[in-house]
């Protein structure tokens, strides 16, 4: 994307142009500076917004163009397959049609490549000219309409009316490129015809009595009321945000706040429902007392919070119905960098207050029940002692009554235990630790380490670019091979568990696929060169037909396997800074990523096997590692914090929300080096490194996390690397303070 200093100055004042407007007389876009806008009565567009929209339309055009070609190729291939099924009687004629289809597919693919290059070469500075080339551009595309008619005619001469109708319907499904609306948007961009704004409500600047056009969303406001008309612009020379972008930010904020509201309501309702259900189980014993508790809990849950209520009312208002006071409130709110975190604190405080009130009420009532039961038992036992010598029948009846009362008492105690199960739940699994079994001196820093499927081999990637292969037998490492194909430090290694291959990536922008030959030596099978900067992370799916990589070039890229070769397939560019870590869920249909832009991305695969970002989570501190614990829960480690964060998917909104629960760990220092998290489902343990420490965390049956094992690298956070075997048996680390590879084994105490 172009930057502001790439654009020319305005003609009148010789200052950097920041706005665009449409010139009716010259039929072109005019660039204006802060001083130019005072005399303008037309709609203004911030150049940054125009660039963003231009790139979005350009990207959409490329994607839709490719999608149309792929869809039509798919239809043609389907048609080819159906025709082949009828070839017993008309092989000669069908072969001619298939040859025609193959030639058309080849022509479409050639045209697609030309289309990608032509559109990709067009820059924003050419927006005034591109509308003139539309007719010639359309002529260069495949004439799908003519191809449709030709195929229908050929098919019509071959088959019965039933077959003809079926195949005609298949062909009619082909999409005609020139009918796509995005083409018109792209070629009209030079005249700003797709940038004209809708009429805004009557928001008037008090100082100049003109329509408000922009807002100030900087943390420290420069405009007294944060809103500005055209005459305010030269008075306050700052970075403005237009109302359309502000509306988008507000809508995004609304979605996040509503998600928090849903979590708050869901948790409160869940708490109420749980307590009510448990109380109703003993309703037959003390029906009246239980109903009083239910009523009290419902009253606690229904008590509102004025601040939350006002917030909720504001986000429920339609944009066009907002008052100027509402607009100023929203501007003040959106100007806060940690606005979601602040609102989350309000939600947490309110929820905790209500939860504590409910727990206090239950605890008090349980005590009353216990006293009542004890009193009943004492009276019953006294009566039993008096009647003890009278007759055996009375004695049996008394014992029966005692047993019945004991059952009631036990039911109440069980209810109380259930209410506090998170505090008293006993851990059934045995305790464990990782005991050191082998160490090997390595003077060159070992940055990435992996085991193969049966843990008979360990591969190490070093800062020099070397890759060392070790045989791991009888818990002893023996070096068997060393290769150097990368020109810079190794950042990630991945073993292909279903084949004799592994993958490496490096600061040299390369991904290399390695394969073992007949002599059990590793050789380069294929090199993937698409990234334009350091590659930081690398993963594969379970089927091992997709490679996903994250880079310092701010992109996530996808490769797919076709005919035993890896082919570049897709790029995602939603991060605005380095991509540091990637993780797939267990169902393999969702991907999460984190970067130094303080963003967590939730990325989902659609039915066409394309990946799209469905949620962006802004965090206060960026992090270097994250992983899925289940399809609806993942962990994230912010840098230099002594806690690990948990995110869970809300069932109603399907959005991931940060959990109130935080996991205490050891950190010790900030760290910029790579050491991915890894969750061992069979043992329910999580490997997590932060700063100078490696933390082994147990995921308990009640959902809580507990740090079980820790080791430290003597205050050198950037010299601590490692991994864990797929079954959790072996933990391997490289610790720079001793320059040693160390292998530890899982041991139950």
C-alpha cells in the first residue's frame, strides 16, 4: 500500500495532500491538503481510506476473477466426466468434444495468468486512467457466452432430451465474467463513483455551524469536543478519522461488547440454573425452604448495574438515531486504547460480585439446613433411647427413621459439596515430573528440535543454518548426519509423521522439504520460495497435505500437495506486523495466529478449502506462543507476564472471549525467541515457555490449569529452546547457559 509521502502536494498550498474529492468539470479525483478543505462543499475522502478501499476492491477483483475461472473450470471438468460415462456408444464424437473442452481449459488458465499479472500491475496512481481500458480489458477475457453456446450445440447433437437438459443445466452454471459487479467498481474507481458517502444525520459543529465530517480518535484529544467540520481541519492539523471509519470501529466495538454481555448473562444464568437445579433435587424434603432460596437467587441475578445498563442502551441505538452527545460519548470511548479491557473489568467485577452473593446465600442456607438436620437427628435419637426397652418393632421403626434422616442429611451434604466442587475436587491422576536422563554439549545454539513418530530419531536446527540428525536409542543420542542447505538460522522444524519426510524454515525466507533416500540419508526434495522475509513458524495439518507458514513479512501462507509436489495456494495478510505462532484445532478447520501487532486471528476454512479470518482479538501485550486445548478453547502466552491467558468460544456468538481464569506461571524476562506451546491430549499436559522458564502445566478434569514442573535457563530468555515428544514421554531443551542439549523423561511419582 502507498504511503502519504508518496503522493504529490496540493496545487494551491504546496502541502501534502490528505483528502480526495471529485471534480465534476474535469471528471477526475482532486487531492487536497488541510487548508484546501475550507471552501469545499462536497464530500471529502481521506486518502488513507481511499487507498485502503482501492486495495480491497483490487484484492476482491483478483479473488473473484480467479474464483470465476476456477468455478468454470470445475464445471467443465464435471461436464467432461459426465460425457466420459457415455463414451461406450459415441467415443469418437465425445473425444472431439473433450479435446475442445481441454483446449478451452488451457486457454482459460492462460488467460487467468495474464489477468492476474495485468490487474496486479495496476497501481493507485493510475486510478484516473483505468476506466478507459475497460472495453479492451473485457475483450481479453474468455468469451464464456460463446463457449456455452458452442458446447450446448455439440451436446444437443449427441444425446436424448433428458441428457441434453441435464448437461445444459450444468453448462448454464458457468459464471460470465463481464457481468460481475466488482469490475464496474474497479473501473469506476478513477472517478470516485464508488466512494460517494451516504447522507449523514444533522450533526452540526458548534463553533462554525457546519456539518461534522471528521472525528479525533487520538488518545490525547486535540479537538475540545473530538468532532470537526471542514473549517476545523486547518485549525487542528492532526490525523483525522472520517465518520464512515468511525462507524465501522463502533460496530466492531459493539460486537465485542455484546459478546461480553452474552458471556456475562450466560455465566449468570448458568450459575442460577445450576443452583436452582441442585436445590430442586432436594425439593421434596424441604420444599418451602428451597423455594425461598430460588426466589432469593433470582432477585440477586436480576439486580442491574447502572453503568452496564447505560452502556447497553448506547450500543443498542441505531447509528442514525444517535444524538450529538451520544456521538461525543462514543468518540471518548473509542479514543481509549484499552477500551475492551476496561469494559471487561467492569463485567468481571459485576459477575464476581453476583457470584459471591449467590455463593454466600447458598453457604448460609446450607448451614441452616445442616443445623436443622442435626437438631432433627438429636431429637430422634433421644426419642429412640427412651423407647429402647419397649419392643423390637419400635426399635426397628426408630432405626428406619434414623436411616431415612441420615439419607436426607447426606443429600444436603452432597449438594453443598457440589456447590464448592472447584475448591474440593480431588485429583485422581498421579503426580509426575521430568527427570534428566541425557545431556550433550552443543556449542552452536539449537533453535528448533523435533522427534519422529516412534522417538527413535531427533532432528535439531541450529542458528548457523545447520540441521543435525541424531539416532535416539536406549535413551542416548548419536549424531548420524549433518546437512546445510539453509543460509541462515533455523526457526522451525516439522516431522511428517505419515511419511519419511520433514520440513524446515529459516531466516533465509526458504521452506525446504526433506526426504530420506534408500541409504537413510536426508536429501532436499523441494524448496518453497514465496515469503519475502524471515519465516518464523510452520505447521502441517493431520492429513499432511497442507503446509501453513507465518513470516516477518506479515503474511500467513498456505501450500497444498498435488501429485507429490507442493504448490502455493493462498495468502492471508490480516496481520500488520510479524507473525510469530500458528496452531490448528483438533477438527483441523480453524487456525489461530498471534503476532507482534498485538492481534490474535481466528481463521476458518470454508467448504471450498479456502481460509478466511472470522475474528480479530486485540490484546494488550503481544505474545509468541498459543495452542488449542479443544475445539472451543485455546491458550495464549503474552510476553513477560507471569500468567497465561485462556480463551473460550461463546456458544451463542461463536466468538472467542478471554476467560476470567488466568494460569500462574514463571517468566522472569521478556523473550523474542521461538519456543511453541504444545498440548499432549493423552496426558493432558501443556508445554509453555515464557522468558527464562519452561512450564509444564496440567489441564485438570475440572477445567482448571495447574503448573506442575518448571525449569530455568539462568536469566537468558533468548537462549532457551526445546520441544516435547508427541506422547509427552520426552522433554528436550537447549539451555545456553550450559551450551547443552538435555533430554528429560516423564516419571510418575
